[in-house]
């Protein structure tokens, strides 16, 4: 019997590579929809797994939908998946077009466009920070004067990812610059900035994310993740740890809000990653939701800490098969992200961990000699490593000790280079 093909919308990144490997190991032909430039960044292992690819332009979603659907029908594709934040709406539309399990295409924008997300949350009664859509300077002044916003507040782009263009503003003096930064944040397939931005009330408390998988509208929560985040105007993630045990009443409140957010975003057949803030009173506020598996190696953490094969589970959901979601292990895992202390040119690196017992995953992303940024978004990470073990305190201590051993040297960038940019993915080590 010929198994249905599996199509990945963009196969770049470690999560997509693990998903492709899982599909190939099960005997499925793996296909990728990609851009011409994007395919150049695929590693040799991923290219070797592919049975075929369709090259399209994700910046033109209607045309991409037609081209990918035509290819999928010719190649016997029976499952469509993506781990790319920017392509979840297209994935929902493509699944509906092909008649394969997917999310509600009519509500999928709510998991990408943050103005649509705020509207969907409000309509569904999801407890979330008060949010105002701002179109111009007058709108910004009005939003900042709204007592339901207050200070501090958050100014963010409509459709960004990875904290790019997001600023926590403590007063009106920095608001205009923060709005400009949000407008300038360009998504992976955007052709320019968006003049509209969001102003959102600040939710104080501890930040977590909830990793869930929904099949036929029934949701299983795989783990609660504690997020380590910098302070200051730019809140950049420096690590993730799981599983986290919340008090039963708090956990119930978090899951209630997360499930309401999942329904509001039309998530019916996919993973989801929901960012929440738990206040000192134990109440939960939903910040954002993504209709995808979490990035930042959270899937690797789940696999090593809980023994859940998330890649196989994603395939099963996409193929309308029962997914194995019960934990088979009772461990703990954390990831640490290495960032640069300043913008400039990366000249040396030493002390970065290697894979071995208790360190199952290591990835260095920056090229020696390439330019690096002072961390202002998750995309500015230079590398990451995962530490695992049976005891949370021991794992956290070991991860911190490994991080302290990392030494990087950054020299000022030549003045004539203009804006400092990260090294291209093609220059990134696996």
C-alpha cells in the first residue's frame, strides 16, 4: 500500500528537519513548498530526505495556494504541516483546499494577525490584555491616554514573531520610537513595514507558555513551559524549562483560558503554543497564540523530559490517526540561548558545549567573522543547547554552569558597514 505523501510548508530550521526525518522514517514521501532563496538554506540532510519540492512565493498567498495545491494533488499528498509561524494561515487554507485535516481557514488569521487575535479573544471571552489598534500619531496619543492601557504598556507589530519590534514602554516619551520600531519590523515574507501597530496593556506576572495538541477539536496539553525573559524595554527569551507544575487551581485557570484561545483561533488539527502571564493572584491572561509547535527547541525538551514523540504525534494528527500523547518519562529539560553582549563582528568563540550525556542538542547559528546584534529579538540568538536529567534543580544548575563557560569576543563593526545584521542562514553551522 502506498502511503500518503507529507508536505511541509517551508522546511528550514531544526524543528522542520526533525519532522521531515520522522515522516521519512515512517515510509512517507516528504515534499516541501519553499521559495527559491529558502531552498538554498536547506541543509544536505533535509535535501536528501525530500522526494520533491514546489517553489513558490509565500508573499503572494493566493498564488502560492494554487501552485502548492496543484503540486500536492499530482504527488499524492495526504498531510500538510508547518512549523513556520508565518505560514499557519496558508496551511489552514491549503488543508481545506485538499480536504485533509487542518485548522479552520475562516479563523486562522487570528493566530497570525494580532489585531484579529485581539478581536477573536474579545469575542470569545478570553481573558487577555486590553489592546488598541493604532494607525497614526493621533491614534497613538489617544491609545496612550486611554486609562485601560496605562503605563507601562506594550507596543508591537501586527504580524511579527520572535519578539521582533516589540517594546515595553514606561512613559509617553519613548512611545513614538517604539511605534516606529514596530512598523519597521518586517516579517519573513513581508515586502514592507505595516503602518498600523498595536498598543497593549502590560500584564504583570510570571510568563509561561502552554504546549498543546488538538485533534478533531479535542485538546491535550503536553506541558507548561517556564520562560526566562530579559527585563527592560526589549523582552528577549533567554531560556525555556519544562515541565512546570502549577498549583491545581492555577493550572485549571490557565488551561481554561488556553482552551478558549485555541477555539477562538480555529485550531482543530494541529499543535498550538500559547503564551500566558500568571499574576500574583493566580489569574491567567493570554498574551498570544500560535497554531504551530513552539520554536526554541521546546519540542526537543518535551521529547527528552516526557518521552512524547512530538514529531510522530504531529504526523498522526495531520493524517487523522490517533496520536500517542501520554508521557513515557518523568524527567526535566531546559534550553539556554547564547546572545551577544553588543553589536559588532563575532571574532571568536570558546567553551560552547558539545552533545553528550545529558546534553542531547547543541546548535550554533552564527558565523565567525559575521556581524551580530545586541539581543533585541529572539532571532538574534547565536546558539543554544539543551540540558536534561531527572531533577529540576540539578538540570538548571548544570545548564547555568555550562552557559558561564561560553566565551565570545565581539569587535566593533566597521563604520562603513551600515546597519548590523545577523549572518545569513547559509553561513550558519548546523
